[in-house]
């Protein structure tokens, strides 16, 4: 079974950096506790504090879909657009896999 790894980049609206940061931070602990979550981290760019990156790995599409129905994800979906100027997602693949 292939894992799913995504990189999600967020650019906060000029006056909403702290709000977006708090919203993204509140996703980390409950997401990491979910069944099928192998990795979930959020980063803020040092050279551009308005820019954030989430890197998440799920053991299956089913696990990722379960994440999208979680209470914390629903809160995120409700608010992120009002704080976020731009968002884009890339699906990643490992170049070297360790077994």
C-alpha cells in the first residue's frame, strides 16, 4: 500500500498572520493522534513570516479521508479562507524508500 504525502503551502493575508498561524498550530496535535497519520508538521518560513508549509503523510487514502472528516479539520475549513491569501498543494513521492 502506497502512502500519501502532501505539502500544503499557505500565504497569510497581510493582517492575518497570527490568526492563520494559530489555526494551523491547532491542527498538529490532533492530526498526529489520528489513525493512519505517519507525519504531520507545520512550518513557518523564516524569510517570509506570512508563508507556512504543512507536510503530512498518511498511510492510505482512507486515513486521509478520515482526517478530512475530523472536528479539527472542520474548524480549519471554516476559517482558513478568511486568513489565507493563497493556498496550494503538492503531492510528493519519496525518492529513496527505507523499508
